[in-house]
C-alpha cells in the first residue's frame, strides 16, 4: 500500500503534469488566432466564380466575401489574403491547412456540421431555378420536369436540385458543372433549360443580364442559410470565435446591412447566432 505521505508525493507531480497539460491544450487552442495576428494575415479560401459573393471583374477580385472579410481582418488588426480554387477543392484545402477559413460561403447543412464549424449566417441560401428569359415553357419550378437542368458539382444546391427533380413526373436529367459560370453559359446556349442555385446567386445573374435570364419563382426546398467555414478543432476555435464576434458587430452597427443592400438590392433577416439545427 502507498502511505498517505507517499500518496501526497505522487499526487504533487501528477497535479503539476495535469496543469501543464491543460496549459498546453489552452496554448494549442490559441494557436490559429495567434498565428494570424503574428503573421498579420488572415488567409481565406474561396472560389472566385460565385457572384455576387466572389468574382473577378476587369482583373479585380470583388464581392460580398471581399467586403465582409476586409472588415473582419481590419477589426482583427490584420490583412485579408484570398486563395482561389475550384469549389470541389476548397474544403479539402482547408483540411490541408492551406488557409485558415473558407469564405465560400457554404450552405449550412447537418452533414457538413459533423466535420466543420460554421460562422453565424451571412445570407439566405434557399435554392431556386433561373431560366432563359425567352423560354415561355417554364413559369414555375415543376415545369422543368422531363427536361435537362444544371448545377454546380459538390454543392449543397446541386443536392437539393437532385432531390427536387425526383419528385417530378418523368425523368429530369441533372448535369453537373465545375462552376456555375459554365452552367449559366450552357443555359444561355439552350443546352439546358434551367440552373439550380441559391436565390442570391441567381438573382444577381438575372439582374446583370435581364435580356438573357429570368428567375423562376417560387424557390423550392428548405429555407437555408450561407455561412463561412472553419475546422472543427481546438486550434481553430478562438479564430472562429473572433470572426463570429466581428460578424455580429457588423450586424448590429449596420455594416452588414449596407453590404447586403449594395449587392442584393435589399437586406436579409438573419439569425444572430450560429445555426444549431439546419433544415438540411
């Protein structure tokens, strides 16, 4: 048996080890935010063909994500640096630590929440169709039945399109595209009859090319939201907490509303905290 004095002698180093372990875990949890502040740069991954969130115009990177993350970085006292990848490579790039956070944004889904942490919502992402303005045969979503529609590969929007067309009579083909610009190009050329995408994205395209495209109302599927994505690990927690704090402050002081008004032509009523039980 261990004597009481012997037990105390054993307990003291063990207690010291536990404190050291806790301090080490705390330090690890601060690593990513500390790294960003030490480097003076917040590296953001995204796809630059997702207007109005991220796009290139006359060689300049623009969009909602740029406006938001420039504000986030400024409030953190750092600069934002953006990395452009095809969407299907963006989340793997996050896991490979090529950047600290994904702008995307990405539809908040229960399946993704198992692997990643989302920020508070920054826009609504409910899905709808866009068609050619000259196509009189489509006036509502169900009119695509038996025809060919398109969507972006590896996106939550594409999965909702696939689920929706299964409810329609006949066989509706769903074509997958590397990015939405390719889908819109095929739509304009008449190779498909509609593109399924989030309402903000389709509305932006229709607004810019009224003579070519038109929205199909109403939207379909569950009401969903866009959020930014980080890794679900202790090292990312403090950084994502800091990003959430900035986004909430932007909602409160009107900066977020101003950005939405500029890009959407209207503001959106968004939850002020992370989504816990998404509709998808």
